[in-house]
């Protein structure tokens, strides 16, 4: 919905109320991905057939709400939200976070491990080994199953033809993933956030990993409680 030109701009500030356990206490990991430090290929001035092909399969958060998330509890992956790097932010600011993914099943799981959408598209857009996924944060009312909103996802891609772009997470292994999301809630989400804050003083933030080819949507059982202020300016 397009807002009228005279509408006030709403900013959101978030204050952490409860901290996640320190990562040193979360156990050893076998793989580490720092999305912000990973190299990426600049987007070309014009699109290409390879990029167009990959865009058709591009990772995005599933459209389902709580019922979809409940169905995915049988997945052989689990994810835990370890930390967020900000105690306050305005709408549109990046929010850095760490999450640990663990294979609790009996088979390896291929996880896309690169944010280099263009680079992987140029090398392996039509590859049968191509994997797409996304990592993001979901926001819920305190104690509620239904989410209010989720942050803009970090797309992840990988293929066997592109070195270091896929990780085979073996049974029992853990992977630490660091990423940044941008929260640009729409008008309806802002209304829900305001109502939730007025009711309880805070909302809950969860980590979510989506893997397209595996049809998995895995949400952390733990969350961070954050306090939200809506500021008119």
C-alpha cells in the first residue's frame, strides 16, 4: 500500500531485554559462514539468461504462517539464535545476528553457503546440484505462535561447480552462520508491533532457515525478547 506524501515516517527502536547464551557455551562448530565477509560478484548492468534462470528459483521466505512452521518441526535440522549485535535500531538499519544450525538427523544435508547470487548464477544456474535458501529473523508477539513480520531475508546459493558454495552438514555437525537482515515492516506489521508493545512491552525474535530444494523451513525454538518503540518524526 502506497502511503500518502503527507504521512509521518515511523521509526522503530529495539532494545534487547534478554541475552542469548554466549556462543562459547553453545558447543563446537564444524563450519562457519560470515555473510558480511564473503566476496560477491557485482551485478551486471543488464540481466543475463543465467541470472534470469536463477531468479525464477530464488530463495524467499515461505508464504505460510504458523501452520506451515509447525509442519516443519519434523525436519532433521535445528537452528538456535545465538545473538543479535544491536540493542537499538531504526527501521531500515541492518541487524546483525548469529545462528547455529545442527544436523540432528541421520543423513547429510546440503546447505547453500554463499551470498554470491550473481557469481553462482554465472557458473551453475542450470546445474542439478544448485541449492537455494534464505536466513532471516521472524518477529512474534510475546508467547504467540503467529508471527507479526519477518526481516528481509539473506539469500544463500550454492552448487558443486562453485568451490566453497555448498556445505554438506553431516549428522551431528553444527554450522555457525552470521548474517545481517534489514527490517522494513509494512503498515500492517507496524500496527501489530505497536499493539504488542502496548500489551506486553516487548516482542520475540526467532532465527529461521529456509531450504528450497529440501522443502524445509526451520525456526529456532529459542528467541530474544526485544522492546519496541514507535517514534513519529
